[in-house]
C-alpha cells in the first residue's frame, strides 16, 4: 500500500480496530506480562494462497509499539503454501500479544481477497477484458479490500460516489429516463468524469448509445443478449458486464470481448486465507 494512503486512510481505521478490541486493558496480557520485554513471533501460512496486507499487519503492531519490526520471507502479492513461514515479528511482547488478533484479521481478510482476485482474474489472461471490483465492500474496510483486489491482479472500479458518475436504475427513474439522466450528469459533473449507464434491456442499450454514455454496463443479461447488446453499441462506448459474477459465471464471459467485468464477489464473498502467529519467545 502506498505509504501516504497507509498513513492517511489506513492508520485511523487500524487504531479504531485496536480500540474496539482493547476498551480499557488487555486483561490476559497484563496478567502474564506486566513489564516490558522484547519478543518475537512467527507468521505461518495454514493454506495455499496469495499474501497481501503485510504493511497493514506491521502497522497494527507499530501503533502499540513504534519499535515493532517485520522480517518478511515473502513479498506482497507472493504465492504462499501451507506450512510456509512468512515472517517474524519483533516487538514488545505486550504489543505482540495485544495486537495479534487485529493484525491477523487484516492480513487474513486481505490475503483471502487477493487470492480470489488472482484466481478469477487469471481467467481473463490474454484477453482485452479487465476484471474489476465494486463498492460492495465491508464498511470501513474499503481501502484494505480494494488494495487486496489490486494486489491479486484485478482492477478497481470507482472508489466511492465522488469518484465517477454511474447512473443506475433508480437514478434513471428519478431523472425521468436515460437521456435526461445523462444530460443532467453532463451538466453537473466535472468534464473529467466519465458517465456510465447501467442497462437491463436492449431498448435501454439503444437509449444509452443515443444519449452518448461513455460506458454502458450490461446488468444481469444472458450471454446471447449481451452479444446482441455489444453489436448495438458497436464501439460507441466502453462496455462493462455485471450481475452476480462469481468465478463460475466469469468463465462464461471470457470470450465476449468486453472492456470490463465487475464482480462484487471479489470482496463480499472471498473467504479469509488461514494464517497463524506461533512460537512466541522472549528474547531480552
């Protein structure tokens, strides 16, 4: 993760996660380790996958102990295998004990998403189509989850509502139709913003093309209907395909030749990658 992003966006959220876990004191750690002592603990993979979030993992311990260090045996985005030692963390033992769960929660979640993104994006290798994520992220986890998608080899759709214009069904209904919605977006949004329109029928595809949409999202269409929609668009706009895209459905979209396939499953359904901190030892 970019150091500036880590400092500005991630650090406050990690602090909040630690505050959620330690409201007054870590009673267990205070009981067994009342005084400062330097220690180390080993990070072990318990599943095959893609490692992601090492910088966030270290940051968690550094908030509790600024002298915390990570000696990593792997790099961000590397494939790892079950049983592999990934890193050694050195810090005040109290920080290691108190920060363990939060640090692992971030690392496991980000690594699980990166693993899913690596697997699904590989389906589109050698094609023009880019797999991208959505805004279907866990509240207060977006910066971490979208970073994990990127590390896994997929792309990021807009980060938030300020990042681009996407006119969905309810926007279109509110405006009174696709033409009116696109015109309103052109009049209001900065000229540097592209305008994307979500469509569900071929008639809507025609309206979006006529309205001059920059990107047309084909939402929950059959493959045959999508092929017809692509023919109608005929290069007048970039094309995104969306709608319940999991790994199995993604495999059916590879040959369409669209610009983007978006998948909420990358973030809302990816399981964690099982990782563990083991063999803690006091070294001084």
